[in-house]
C-alpha cells in the first residue's frame, strides 16, 4: 500500500505513540471497540479464527472496522515486532472525517486494497 497524506494526519491525530513489545496483544477477536490504531513503526499480525489474515507494517491503520460499524472486533491484533502505535478514539476519528472528508476516501481505498488482497488469496 502506498503512503498517503492520511498517514500524516493519523500520526498527528493519535497523539503520542506508545511502544509495545513483540508478542503484545493489542486487542482480541470479540472485544468491544472504542479505538482504532495507527502503526507508526514495527509490525502487527492480524489473526481471525486462528488464521493469520495479514501482517501490517509501518503506516497502516488497523481496528478501524469495529470503530466504523460498532461491531465487536473481528480479529486479534498482536505485535510481531517491537512497535510504536497511536490510538485514535471514535470522537477524534469523527472530527477527522468531518474536518477532512478526503480521509474517508483514503480509508475506503485502504479497505478496498485489503479486500482485493483477501480475494486474491482465496
């Protein structure tokens, strides 16, 4: 995935990054969602139903689906390496979308890229 202006905006919106050790669970499948995450550095594994669905690298967003639709987490996110991650709560996300509508389009493009990749793998 190419880096877009979205990354810069998300990095600022998330405030300071928190550092996580490798192997740290950020959230688990079925958890209630109140935030999404911006991966500033490192890598995160996304797993659902016991299978690795994706390995995300620096500059990626994750946990956004549950924040968008209010459903429980559909996957588990675990740091693969030491990672720096910013949290973006729902209020901040909604403000971002309202203040800069292009962010919605960038997120939709990111989700479309992920869906196409999953379809390719099937």
